[in-house]
C-alpha cells in the first residue's frame, strides 16, 4: 500500500517539477451574469497579441465562473471575454512581464444581449463527456442512440460505469453507489435501483454527473461514489419546452417539459412515463449438494413473464431577489411497479436411499410490486459582495408508499397435487428528510474555506403478512412464524470543513475532513432476539491535488474514505420461503463496510480534435459486504423444517483489494466522423474470512466503442458496442454481457423536430447468461435466456421563444474577429 502511494506521489512530483523550468505569466478572474450575478460556466477567455486577430492562448471558466491562464509569454495583450447570448468584453493593452507577471481581473460582468434563439444556430457546443475538477459529466441530451431508451441505456455509455443484463449498476467496479436526482436523494432508490432507472425515460435526462472520489462536502455513503442524474430544465428567459415520444418492441415512453422565465423568476414542469412490454425469460439451473449423509442434485427448468411501468411528474421554481438572494424549490411525484408470473419444473434426486426415484414437482408463482413517492425540496442561496463568499441552506424530504405481493404454489407431478404454498403481502412506508447548510468564505487570495453540516432522518415501517398452505386441510391460514413487522429508524449527523489553496505555483490543493455520527434503532417482530445496533462515529478525510500544465494538460491526485451502511433489507432477519429449496434472509449482524480509494488522473484537451482521460486507482474495502449462499441439509423456520436448501443472505466476508485503470478517448477524425472509446480494467483480490481457502483473484475489464458520422447538417448516424467481462465475487463467476446498438436521427422543421430510429442487439433475440457459484457443500450452474433485442422509433419536438434582456451598455468594445 505505502509503495503504491509513494510511487504515485513521486510521479506527480516529477511532472510538476518539469513544468517549472521556465518562468511564465498568469491571468485569472471570474465571469458572471451582470443581472443575476450567477457564475457563467464555459465562458471563453481569449488572449490576442497587440495588433493580431488570432488568439495565442485561452481557456474556459469552471462551474464557479473562475478561470486561470498559465504559461503566458512576456508581451502586450488584449483579453476578450465571451459567452453565447451575451455581449463580449475586452481589456486592451495588458502588459505581462517579470515586473507584472500576475494579473487578476477580479470579476467581469457580461450583459445579456437580446437574441431570438429560434433563429440562431449554435456552433460551439459542450462536449459529450467533460472532465471537471471534481467530477465527470456525461451530456446525455447529445446522445442520439439513447433517447429512445431509459436511464439504464444512458448509464451504460458513461466511463467507469457498467450495467448487467438485469439493470444492476456498478461504478468503478463497486455496486455501492449513492444515487441522486438533481443533486437530491430520493426514497425511490431505496426500493430497487434497477427498477427506478428502468422507469426514467432517457429523453428526460439532461446529463449524468459521476464522482468517484467525493470530497468532504459530500455524504460518505457509497463505496463506488456518487451518480447524480440531472433532469432537463432551462434557465433562459422566455419560454421553451420539448415533447418526446417513443414506440418500440420492448420499451415505450414519452416525456413533456415546459420552462418559462421572466426577469428573475422562472418555473418548470414535466411529466414522463415508461412502459416495458411483457417479455418471457427462459431459465435452467443445476445444483449439486454434498453432506455427511448423501449427495443430491436439483434440476430446475422454467419460464417467467415480466412487465414494468413507471410515471413521473414534477414542477419547480427559482427566484433571485435583490441580486444576492436566490430561492428555488421542487416537487415531484413518482409511481412505478412491475408484475411477473412464472412456472418452474423441479427434479430432485438423492442417493440417501438406494433405488429411490427422483421427486418431480412444479412451481407456479406470481408477483406484483407497486411504489409511489413524493419528493420535495427547498433551497436558499445567499451570495455576498465578496467574491466566492456564499451561504446555502437546503431542506429535502421524500416519502414513499409501497406494496409487494407474491404467491407460490408447488405441486407433485404427474398428479398435480398441491402440497406446498405461500401467499404474502408486504405493505410499507418510507420517509427521509435531510437538512443541510453550507458556507464558503475566501480567507485570502486563492485560499477558500468551507464548512457545513447535515442531519438525515430515515424511517421505515413495513409489514409482511404470510399465509401458508395446510395440505391436510387443503386451505391457507396465516403463518405467525413467517409474518413480520419491521420498524427501522436511522439518523445520521454530519459536520465537515475543507480548505482549497495554491501551493506556490506548483499545484492546487483541497483538503477536507467529514465527521458522521450514525444511530440506528430497529425492531423485527419475528426475530428470536432483538439486536441493538450501537451508534458509531465515522471520520472521512479527503485530499485532492491538481496541477494544470499549460492550457491543455491536467494531472490530479486524490484520496477519499467511504462508508457503505447496510440497508434495512440487508438487516431484516425475515426469511423468504416462497421457494422451499432456495430461501433468502437478511442479516441483522452486518457491520458497515469501509473503503479507501486512491486515484491518479490525467486529462488532455485537444480542442477540436477531442480529449483524452486516464485514471489509475487503488481501493481497499474492509468488512466487505457481498451476497452469500450457505447450504443446509435441514433448516428450521418457525414450525417448518426445510431439507436440502440453500439460504441466500449478505455477509461481511472480509477484505477486498482492487487495482485498476480507466482510459477514455474522444477523437474527431474530421468534421463529420468521430470515435469515442472507454477501457476499464481492474484486478480484484478477495480475502474470505468466513470460509478459509476460498480467497480468490480475478481480472475484470470493460470495453466500449462509439462511432458517429454526420452525413448532412440534419442527418447523423451512430453505432455503440459494449462488452463486460465475467464478474467474479466471493462464491463464483457471474456472466459476461455484450450489447450493441445502431441509431440514426433526422432533423427537420429548422431542427425543431427530429425522428430517431434505434436498434439494440438486433442480430439475436436473446442474451444468454451463465452463472457458476460454489461453496462448502454445494455448487450451482444456471443459465438464463433473456429477451433483449429491441427496435424503437423516437419523435422529438422542441418549441419556444427565448429572449435575453438587452444591455444598456451600447459602447462596449467588441472582440477581435479572426
């Protein structure tokens, strides 16, 4: 470990020293809107030598409107500040030399200019993937092949993110991800992340932010990091909106957005829906179990039909009062669910008694899940006359009501006689409230200090009502041993502080520390012993070092500590007995998982040619939580004893070490043809403390390639292919996954309307997924054939009239034109 960290520091130091060989000059400052006083991100700053019309240096502003241009040679310059929809500002006769090597232009206020955006063609566009100081941004609204799908289809194109065939997400090789929507948490993600992502139409998503190494300001929850889904809104004055409709063979969805703004007040509203059409999955499984008495084999073969739906609606506002006070709020409603039916034939053969014939049985099952939740948030932001001094207060609340019903019947064959059955109903309510306050204060030049705190309250009330089939009486009766009542209350209190500063001219640093206090109070009615979970404290340090070499090269070194708290589903000791040979249960003894992540990153902006990013990382997980199977010759639940069963739960298996790299390249071959590729490779070493001798090492990788070609100004085509290698966990090997898609989009009505045709995995109807699991006394080999081929047609219409207020400054200098 120490050798790895030392090597990374030495490498960064060498690069930093090499960059200091020659004395250069620097220009820095901030760019803001003259009316709202909000920072302008991606505003352009250009340097022209005196008398020249061609820029010799330049940059763009970050998300705080700040910019810095280094390595400027001695001379006399004109500095030009520009942003689309605003009047440019110029500063002439700026002399930079050894007597005046650093110039801080303070704050440049740009005045909006009156422009009808319907008649303007914007040439300078943001990139599809942007590497910012503390995060990576994937601009999903620029992705044509994902617009007809759902959020899952967008995420699979984001660097370092991988999606399996069931929609489960991993970030940098970890499934412990903190999901946010517009920067806010939602109880919907506590139910089933895969289901929620399948219910959000891709056409509703503006961008996706990925933070693999969050700083002290962010929650410590999430081993892999944070994924923030930004929905479409607009802050431009006037009104605008868009309508998107998709018809397809697997998914159908639609969305409608409307934004309106007058002066300093704006409102937005949206509604969207998604329907995953009914599909049939085929599955087979063979399990071999061995104990001191006998060997048994269980063969299962069956089909399942599945359908999913989702609906979202919401509204929001923002209002700037007397320049320095900004109020914003949002309210949204989400409703999603699924239904499923299945039939499965079982053949159980045991050599316990010689000559005993195999036992043949059939299982019929059905399930229904429905969830609805309301998210609300209110935000106040106060800015001050002093640059970068800010106070922000947030209150967010989320409330969910859900219900899960299922039924399972097992019949002996060939007589079709019912001998086992379970019916369950599981209603629940979830409430989450967060209160956060953040304050930032510049201490001196290039030194900023931040401090804040947060309180989070998470409450769950859930009931499981189970009826069991009595074969002697041929009727169902309530089963008290399986019925369950759960009350789960979690409180997290957090304080943090961080400081950012420049170390001479070597690099920029940000150092932070976060303290979190977690308290859990839970009650499980059917637990033999109530387990009191003691409160615990967590200190989460973070360190970020960044060096910009010239205007195009950036090197970053960072460290952060993360925590993964077990969810109530993981802790609930309730045993699900719907399948009497394959039981599932929670584990009330789970401990939080702790992670340490080190990352070294390099990025290069090649301008119109594209960009390159490379990241090396090392992650250590302690108390690593993974799904775990245990075989029991007999297992008693209440008054019932189950024989020859496996029980699936989650365990702290020990330690896990991951070392890997991520390479991303976006290359524009010419003005029409572009290629984009991402390679993610890592080696995983797991130390299994539960079952000695079951440690393992595995090599994992993910590769994708995206090619797009602009035939005309209104016709573009795109191909995307992705391969995920087999995934290795503590007890076996999970399958690889390959996807590919082709899409074309034609724009019309002066680019206000468009039609997009997309096809996914169009060469074969099914994706085959083979899983191999093993442990003391058992081995399982299974295969699922999942329908995945889809063809979809998307129609999008953009409308509106956007205007910017005319500036009163008619004598402003114009920028030099090349």
